[in-house]
C-alpha cells in the first residue's frame, strides 16, 4: 500500500510545501519548495496560493494533506492573514477531495525534534536527517515537510492503537 502526504506551511507571502510517500513501510521524499506570492492586494495573493496548491495536488497526487494551524504570537493582523492563506490552501486540497489534517506548531516540533519549542534550524536539521536529503531545505519547505512527517507519525501511532494499516 502507498500513501502520499502533502504538508503545507501556510504564509501570506511564502507558503512552504512538501510531499512525502510511504510505500510498504518505507518513507521517501518526493518534492518540496516554496510558493512565493507578490502583490499588495491580499485577495490576489490568496488566489495565487489556491492555484499553486491546486497545481501541486494535480501534479503529485497526494492522498492526504497536513497543514499547520494558526497561532497568534504578537500581531493579530498577521495571524488573520495567515489564517486566510491557510484557508486558501485548505480549499485547494478539499476541492481535489483530499482529507485535511491539522497540527499545531508544538505538535509538529515535538514529532520531529522531540521538543515542542525547537527552533527552525533544529527542524531543518531533523527533516534533512529523517528524509536523508543532500542539503538543508528552505525553512518554509522544511516546516511543510515536518508537518507531513508529523502526520505520518500520528497515523502510525493511530494505526498501532486501532490495528488498522494503510501505507
């Protein structure tokens, strides 16, 4: 059985994405990168995120999507824009019939680094090590791959508890 997971690290200017695959218990890196949107008008940036995620879904055919949840640190306006970017990415996934799973930044860091308050450099390093990549991925792409890996880890735990197996 094969399972492809698309991870998304949403952002209103840069949205990271990463695709991993689990086939017969073996983990493989498929692709990752950054969707860079420009323009001062938010609706156009959201359209660009939607269309770009849609293209990625059509090209790589993931079975499921994992996306980072929004958190408010200091700036409420930034959190609202992030939430809208996240919504555009989610809509692109569900439009293509993907089931979407959401994880907090703390859950993702805990699953990848072992600490819920790891910094971005630690996440990048562990993503590179787990996926045996030749170099460090861009921070946003690493965060997206980390989200996909978190989902894989969560699925495995759930499967062990319930006795089900897919991927």
